[in-house]
């Protein structure tokens, strides 16, 4: 059942993005006077579809839902009647060819901007960007960031939400440098700002790989203070098997004093299959236990520890000074959607460059299985998360397709620019060599991405 829901979520999110990408190619081709033969969502054998009586275009859904294509009349792919040669793609001016090829990725950019625009216009109550906690032995701790101060900028870029902070920090993945954090003082009478320099070394790599940017950096938003008292135990969990009891108050794990449940949870999650020394208070007596968190994998394949201990449910009240309502008007939302699209596009290209240079590991590359799981997870959270996930995937599709690799849209654009400059296209032999190289590169990336996906499952 979970597999079916994951598949349906992926189809629901990816299907429209693929369809609109191909529609971009399709509509611009028709506007440029090129005859379209087939508009297909998916590759391989035709599952169902219809042929337009007016245009003769074959609209179809194909068996392999890993993309789509628009097939146009082209003399390189078969004989073309003399009276239709002017409708063939290969006969068009290079600028028309570039417009047709670029229309697909541009459509994905437009979709991302439109979805971000809707999200920015949706009022939301969020946690204010005040630092709620600084984790020990992290860049934030080394920079001595004060708890309670408000984060207003990262590396000189204004930030208004924790999501924006997370994206700015994630953009520094793999780097060894200083991250500039601009804070607004917590003092009521002093609203001055101060910039702190936090040193990072191979940020989010090594032991920190798999952790989110905020945890790796070591500054977290406000979190509720929940007493570290065990309220329930899973019968087959590590905690139950190794002596923890309902009512025990966790006071320390290894050498770390525990004052709240979230701190205990974070230590447990960060130490799968590692024997931890627990100190608990039971009937006013200190008891020593050794518990090994069971290794689990989250939806993205990251390892985490779990002992099967639960806390009693308690009402959480967020202090007013740690809450903020984020709302933008239509024009401001549009500007912010363009800014966010640009920021994430640059970060995506930068991450690809870091992978190729070895600054970050190739295991950060994700494939269709991870995309499907993220899509399913977004449906479990909210409609806003679904739109946000769709926007991110659409943006990734745009950037990926614009890479100057033959067989991708970006590679074809390079060919047509060369034709524009030379006054004639490259020879078919040269183009075929490039396409074969592109296919090998793309196949290699796909094998690596799917291999990473599978490794995250086990």
C-alpha cells in the first residue's frame, strides 16, 4: 500500500511538470511553424492516446514515466515530402531551433516561479528567526552566537524565515571558510546589528553528512522545554529491553547533561548502533543503564537511532516573542519568487560543480526513487509542502535540462548556437559522436543516482 501511495504521489507531482515541460517545446514549435508529429508523456510503448483529426498529431501516454518527448518533422529522421520541407525542424533558422529547445526548461522555471508566488502570498505563522539554542562543538558555538538574538542576514543576504536560513547555509555545503551571520540584539532598548564570523570545515560532510544545515551549523529555532521523563515504551524497543522504565527521568547521556526531551532525542538519533551510557532518576535514586539505539533509515535514506521511548503528550505554547506572521502582497511575492528561484538555481549548479570537484560526495546525488519518496512525504505534511516540493523539482528539471550535455536540451542549444555562428550546422557525424558521449554521461549519472537511492533503502 505504501509503495502504491508513493507511486501515485510521484505521478501526481512529476506528471504535470513533465507534461508542461514538453508542452513548452510543443507550443513554441507550432508557433514557429514546425510540424509536430507526436506529443508523448513517457517513453517506450504507447499505453493510450488519440490522434487529432485536425492536425494529425499523435497525443499519447507511454509506458515509461521517466520523462517525455515531442517528435517533430525532421529530414534527418526520415523522408519528408517536398511540399512539407518548410515545416521540418532541421530547415528552421537557428534562433527558432534555440527557442523551441529552450522552451521546455523555461516552462519549468515559470512553473517554479508561479508555485513560489502562491506560497509567498499564503499567510503563515512561523517561528521568528531568533536563536533558540546553540549546539556545543559546532560553528555556531565557536562563533559564540547569543541565544535570543534574531538572525537577519546570512553572508549579507537578508533572511526572514528559518527556511531561508536553511537554504543559505545549505548553499555552503562542502566549503571550508567563514559564514557571516548578522544578528539583531535581543536587548529591548538596543536594536543594533552585529556580524559574527562562524568557521566551517567541509560543511555538512564527514560525520555531519545526512544532517540538515541548521543542525550541522549548530543554531536552532525555539524548541519547547519538555521534561525528559519517559511516558511510554515500545515493547520490542531497545529502551524496554535494556532496562528503561516508564517514569524514569533521563538526567545524562554519556557526558552530556539532559535537561529536556529534545536534547535526549537528538543524541539518540545521532548515534545509531552505538552503545550509550544513560543516567536516569528512578524513585529518587540514580540508575546507570547502557542502551544501544536501533539503526533506522528515514524517508531520504539517512541513518538515525531509535530506542522506542516516548514522552507523555503535553500542550505546547510558543512564546509570543518567538512567533511571527509572514505575509506578502502579490507584487512583493512575485519579486521574492524570482529571487528564490534564482537563489536555488545558483545553489543547484554550485552543488553540481562541488560534486564534480570532489568538494561534496557523489552520494548526495538523488534519483527517481528519492524524488518519489519526497513527493509522498510532502502529501503527508500539507498542501503547501506539495507545492514547495513541486516547485523544487521543476526548478531541478530546468537546471538539469540546460546543462550543456549532448542529448539534453542544453546540449542541443549549444549545437544550434554553433550553427548560428558558423552559418551551417555541425556535421551529422560530429553531432552523433556528441550524442553518444552525452548518452554515456547521462546513463552514468542515472546509474549513480539510482544506486544512491537503493543504498538509502538498506
